[in-house]
C-alpha cells in the first residue's frame, strides 16, 4: 500500500520510460505510479505493460486514443487515482524526461505531509532553485512567463508554470475539473490559481530542473499562446 500516486503523462518517451519507472521504484519511499500514455507511436505503452509484470501492484497504465494534451492527461489521471481503493492522499505531477529529479518527490511530499502545504510546487525560481542546461532564450522565456503571470494574477508563487507538483486529496476533491480549460503551461497556472482561489496553501520547494537529454520536446507555439492569453482570461474570469 502507498498513500502517494505519481502521475506521468507520456508521448513518445521510449528512451526514458523504463529508466524512469525503475528509478521511482527504487526511491526510499514506496510511491505508486500511473503512466498516462496518449497512444505514443513509438510504443511507450508496450514498455510500460511489460514492466507491469515486474511491478504488478505499484505500476498502472491509462491509455488514451491519441495526443489529447498534458492538461487532460493529468485530469484523467487524477480522476482515476481518486477512485482507487488505495485512497491515495498525495498526487504528484512529474515529466518522463528526467527534467524533474525523482528523488525530489520525497521533498515535495514532506512539504505537504509535515510542512503544512495543501499544494507543493517544485520550484525553479524560489531561493535555492536552479535551471541547468537550458539555452538562455528558453530560460528568459520561462522566467519572463513567471513574472508575467505574477504581474497579471498576483499569485504569490515564484514558479507558476511549474509541472513538478504535489496535490493533496482535499485540493483535488475541491476543484471542479470540468471548469479547468487549458492544456499546456496554462493548465499548470490554472490549477495553482484555482487552488489558491479556493483558499489552499501553496508552498514552494526549491529544485534543480535539467533539460531533457533523451527524446524530443513537445513544446509548441500554440502552448505558449494559450498561456499568454489564458492568464488574462483567468484574471478576467475571477473578476466576474
Ligand atoms: N499523455 C500525454 N503526455 C504528453 C503530451 N504532451 C507532452 N506529454 C508528456 O508531458 C511531459 C512534458 O513534456 P515535454 O515534451 O518534456 O515538454 P516540456 O517539458 O514542456 O518541454 P522540454 O523542456 O522541451 O522537454 C513529458 O513526459 C511528455 O511525454 C500529451 O499530449 N499527452
Ligand atoms: Mg520536458
């Protein structure tokens, strides 16, 4: 049994997925894993299915028919996890590409379990946080985005686009998933913003974020556009 479910959305992550799964299951805390795969043409789901023989009770796979986006992958994962008999208390978001260090899951969990957080953010831009191996223009875009979000929403979170997260059950149960509209970076902002509006406490845990080494990025212009316009929409919505 475990009280913690780590959700990893995947799209063409065959170079990373096996090592990621093995790494998570060798951590000193017994996390469970749910991979949400969107019919990856490279066969990522087949690798997961084989590993389920090795980790039958801990490793789960949710398969969707096509590339439906990161936001709905997480929402489907949360819905799946909330109904499980394990009665998970902590739900984590993490990328498959090792940009997030799996051992930091333990620190995120602690920030909620003993640190008083309802939500914990693995933060690049809080004191002690870092970004490694990113070209300067990518850092500028990401850091600029965080300043923009804070200016528009006044949300006191230094890394509002972060995708390395721990949500407690009470937060996910309070959020109306059908009201969540965005799919990319804007999804990450919208979830934090919604949690905050519901009065939950968000704590930041400094992390070192590393650029992916293997596999291809799925970042697209449309995701950036959604975030720029979506943040304004969030603010406007909250004033109504
Ligand atoms: N299920 C699912 N997973 C996705 C989708 N898009 C991206 N992912 C996964 O989401 C995680 C983050 O995607 P990345 O491509 O690393 O995006 P990113 O971190 O914004 O971009 P990079 O920094 O360039 O890696 C990875 O585990 C991807 O495989 C999607 O549409 N569906
Ligand atoms: Mg990545």
